[in-house]
């Protein structure tokens, strides 16, 4: 089918369009450099897969095809891993990324060496693959290729299941609104749907192999469906609707503190609060508008739930209110400082870590019981 032979070019074009939309964008999740880097790498992998598919479907055998083919074969299992790491990076769980990242790199090297070994010992070469010719008998090298194909897909499915379990067990330090709860539910449904479709495609591919259907057409359809599905899920996570849930995760307005049942001793709470305060003040992390409870929990090397519990018990405020205290104290100094007299109130709000003027005004009034303008007038009078 000529249409299927050229369909990968649509995937290549779609991939470059997504890159053009994402690279200059700094909103929502894309403010996080780690998340953005993982998304860009993921899209590049998909572009390579589509280029490999186009060269293969159209029997274009050259050095470029060898490069794309080896890249596609060796890194196919990373698709699920990237989704897993992207979701973790959204919540700044860097310890998980480092731990699983090392394991994934090791597995990638093992796969790559196994494929090279299989290519060396088998009589089946890429030239045969381009002509869709298979050997009369399956030697050991062919078995390695065949087993690796299913292991890579199982690895992807495993990472998707791990992503779903991670998302389902997330503990939020703030109460989500009904709208945000619905979006959070959509993320779980998106992952469930993708796992179901992936399993269906692999099952269909296995049945077609057993029944010796039109293997060429089946293979082409499977490759394009999987690549399209990967594009869809990354686009939904990066742009809509998931980004609307997490992009403002560190600034949730008008949220009351959670009422916790204290599970820690008072002395332990105060010791942890001293550690929390030291971390916040040491590098003035509150100036970073993207600083979140998860970042603080990682720095303290304790759970998000426990950090939130300690702050609520000792200070009687939420994490966002505590961070805003520090920001407002810095803003008060700047508002009456000669050094910042040419700065507008909005500019100072941005300097101390607020993303919007409204959030700054609300926090300032809540803490100082007056507006920034009134505070400036009062201090000028003095």
C-alpha cells in the first residue's frame, strides 16, 4: 500500500511541528528544564523511528538507514521509560529519576550489545529486511532479534504501568479543586487507555505472526499506530490538559491547611522544622517561582506528606503560605529601598518569586493586612 509507505513522513512532519511549538515555550510544565529536556529527547526518538520506518517501507538501503535502524532498534524500549521519567520530573522526584535512570542505561547497553551480537552471528542482514525476506530456518541470531522485540515492548508496557501506579499513589500537599481533580483523573484514564491500546496492538501483532497474515502490512500499521499514540500522549502531557493541573502547583490560592493527625513526636517536629527552615533560608529558594513542596521534600530527604505535616503543626500554615512569608518579607524591604525605587510593584513581585500581580497582592494583604501601595505610603510618611 503506497499510502502506508509514505505515512511515516507525516509522523516526521508532526514531530518537527511539536518541537517548534515546545522549544521556544516556557509556560506551564515547560518551565522545568528537566521535563522539557526529556520531552524534546522523546520527540527526537519518535522522529528517528518514523525516518527509519520510511526508509524501510520504501526499501531505501544506505548508511543513513543503518544509523536510523540501529537507533530505532536500540532505543525503542525507552519510549515507556521517558513517559515514566517525565511524570516524575513534573513533581521533581529527582532521586527516582537517578535510580531508575541508571538501571535503564544499563539495560539499553545490554540490549544494544545483544543486537550487535545477533547481527554478527545471523545470516539475516538489513538488506534482507528491506526486501521483506526471511530465512528458511530460524537460527540463534534471529531468535535474539525476535525475543528482543517482545522484551522491548514489555519494557514499555511495564514503564507505563509503573507510571500509572505512581500517579495513582501521589499525595498532594494541598486540596485540589473539583476542576483539578477531574484533570488529574483524566491523566490516569489517559495512561490506562494507552496501556490497553498498546497491549491490543502487541496482541494483534502476535496473532498475525501465528496465522501468517499479510505480515508486511500488519507491521507497517503497527509501527505507525504506536508512533502516533506516543505523539498523542506526550502532546497531552506537555500541553493540554495535564499542564493546567501542575503548572501552578506551587501557587494555590485560598487553600486552607490540611488537618493532619499528628504522627510525629513534638520534639521530632521541631527538629525537622529547623532543618526545613535552614534549607529554605540557606539558598533563598523562595525566590524561585517554580519551587515546590516536592523540591523541599527531596532536599530534606523525607516524604512530601511529612514535610507538609511538620509545617502545618509547627507554623500553623501551608507550605505555600510559608514560602509567601519569606517572599513578602523580601518584598517589604525592596518596596522602601532606594535601590529598587525605579521598580514597579509588579517588577518587585516577580523579583521575589511571584508569577502574577494578583497572587502578590493577595499574599501581601493576607500577611501585612494592607496593600503594597499603602505599605509604601506608610513608610514614606515615617
